C-alpha cells in the first residue's frame, strides 16, 4: 500500500505524518519550527525517510502564499528566509521523490473535502478561525490556488472599508473582525470581566460567559457572529458553494455559539448551503498535505 509523508509547517511547530491512501496516519511526529526552515526541513524529512524507507512522495502544507505549480513560497513575512524558497525543487533534488506543496489552510480544506465533514460535497469552502482567519476552497475536488498562490485568502476580504488596519497593510480585512485576535479586542472594548477571576475574560471563556447571560460577553458574541455570517454570505455570493466547513482554534468553543451562528447565516443565504463543523483538528493540515501527493498520482 502506498505511503506518503504529509508535513504541516506552522509558526511554532511542524507536524509530520506517514499516511496511506485511505488517509490513515501510520506514523505521527511533531517537532519545533526552527528558523531558517531550510535546510532544517530537509534534514528532518530525510530522518523520517531513513526510518520509513518505502515513502513514495512528500506533501507540504505551509503558512504563506505558495505557487503550487513551481513549489516556491511567494509571500510569507513572519518566517524570515522562507519567502522565495523553491521548496519543491530543493526537496525533490534531496530526496528523489515527487513533492507537492500548498498553503496550510488549502491543505486543511482538502482534508475536509476528501475525508472529513465535506466528503459528500462538490464545492467546499473551509474557514479556519484561529489567531487570524484562514481559508481554503476546493471546487470539484481541486484546490483553488489562484495565479499567485493567493486563492482562498478569505481573511483578506475587505469587511469594513477604512476599518482596522490588517497585518497585510490594508484597512478593514475580515480577519481583523472574525478571529481570536478580534475576540480579544472586543473583550477589551466591552470590558468583559470574568467574575471567577475578576480579570478581563479570555477569548476561550467569553462564549461560555455569554451563554450564562453576561451582558458584555453577549455583545462580543453577537458582534463576532454577525461579522462571521456576513463573511459566509459574501463567499456564497461569489462561489455558490454547497458546504462551508468551520475549524480552527476558536471553533473549540462552538458548542456555545454554533446555533447562534446558523441563525445569523440563515437570513443572509442566497441559496441553500450546509454549514458544518470540521472533522479534523490539528491533523487537518498534515492529512491534506498528504492528499496533495496522493491526488497527483491518480
């Protein structure tokens, strides 16, 4: 049975897994992200290959924008030295194996579309709500990359013109309003105090406080979910997808806000669309990276 190596590169850690064609993880390893990433990444991959000699290909999911065809990192500002790296060419030369690379959110979307919550759907948008807002789009089984590797960057849709300046330098991007960072800001603006600690509430607590009737926390929840619903509706107007999958760290608290989100999305929908919680957690990027290779050989 074919085995491939899936690698998910994050800002603080790298997850590496040997995966078979059914999506079963045979070996799973997490290592710290050490900069510069190259040649560190090559060394770690060669070590895995030494332990598992029958790997047939390597899939990489990484932060930043990626030219999936050439395998070059086209934009990444928070990992010095990574932007401009020809990852595909370097790793193919070092390992002798085929290498596929894409953005990490695209990989997570591919995992959900192939194996997870959206496995029965054709037009899929995956939104990862963490520190910022990531996205991946899978149309008829193919990741939508865009010409410059910027496809699926839903966090940079302008939600509020002339709004909060985003890390990309433009004002009003969606990720400044639909993200863990946004929730933290709203907590400060509403001065949401957690009576249990007598301190400002933490983002992971604010939805529980809202469910318990805390007025300030309810204001935070309603603003966050209203903005989130607008993002989903805007994406539907452009893509007419049949399924939206929501994952990322903020979704860990979804038990406290899921029904409210669905209620806010409902009147904004142009057509029927399923909104589903992600099946995979932190392993989504690694699984999707492996799927890049498996799909390329079909």
